[in-house]
C-alpha cells in the first residue's frame, strides 16, 4: 500500500509516528498551519512556527525518508484578534518561496464570526495575488453547514479563484455534495471522537464517488490517529474495493491535487 497524508500536524507528534506512517506506506506528509492548543501572544510566535514548518520539521521527516510539505496562515480561531491576524498575514509572503510551501491553509471559519470572515477574505486575496493553492478548514458540528456555505460564497465571489485549486476539508455527509457540485475538492477527515470514522468515510465515498476527494487523519495534539488513512484503506479492501480504487483515492487523488503546486514533487 502507498498513500499521501495530506493533512497532519506533525509538530505535535513523535518521531515514532513518522516511522509508523512510513512503514504503513506513507510517501509524503503535508502540514497545514493551525491552532497550537493555546493562543499565541504575538506575531513573533507565528514567525517561529512558520520557521518550524518550513525548516525544522522537513528535516525531522527526512530522517524517516518522508518528504514534508506545509501550508501557511493564521488559523480561524486566532483570527478573531484582527490586529494580530493582519500582522501574521504580512509575514506570510516572506515564506511563500520556501521549497516545501504548498499554499495558504488551513484557513476558514471556527465560530462563523464577522472578524473570522474578514480575515478569511484577506487570506483568499493573498492566495489570489500570489497564485497559491488554498486549503480550507470548515467549522465543527452545528456550525458546519452554515460555515461551509459562507466559505463557498466568499470563494465564489472572487473571480480570481479557481475551485479546482481549493480543497474544502472536514466535509461530512451533509456538506460533501455542496462542495463537489461547486467544483471544489473535498477532504474527509478521520478522527476518533469527532469527524468521520473509517466506516463512515467509506460510506461517504461510496455515495459521493471518489473523483475529487482526499482522505486525511488531521492528527494533532488531541486524541487522533496518524494511521487513520491506511486503516480506512483496509476497510475499503474488506468491503471489496479493488487495490486500484484504493490507490487512486489515497495516493492518486492527493497527488493530482497537490501537483498543481510546482513545489510538490515526490520521487
Ligand atoms: Zn488541521
């Protein structure tokens, strides 16, 4: 089995996780910028985090033969502080030329507030001006449907944005078609306590089709499973999906989306 892990917060994980992922067939890992589990007190905290994502973490992953890529932004939760958010936005162009940077993400909404929406719009503008791919985080549970609609509206209102260069992550049964029908890519997140289990994820792809969808584990500092993608592949094989169908979903699809960035190159 081979796969690409398109969404994992490896700064929160141990080196044994890198080793286990590599042994399970992981060929590349991609790390969106996100909330650290606490609010950072200044833009300097983000400067250091962006250095970690673009310098230290790729070196750590390389020890296990894993190419490491990342996405940059200020996450929606900390975007509530608009002064801080704008200071962080101003730092990002200085990092976009680093060799492992794929685009702007994971941007989006958390509580669907006015401030979050304003900063989301500024991230979309930044991505358009620098011709970057976009990775979007959608809110949890009861805020998800409304948040997803607000995000799609904002993206569609900007004529510079091509939906095929945007992935809307953490889709669920009630948002997946909305995203795919509008021409965007959809990400299904496998997470033990919220989001999808492997069985639910396979149900979803069986219904929605396997065209522009990727699976990811989004492992972070909380209860999460770095091997959730290969575990879901086993569930697909158990249900009778062919090895080729599984390979297309967990390797071919992320490869196709991510290769739109000239920086995403794997052997
Ligand atoms: Zn994430």
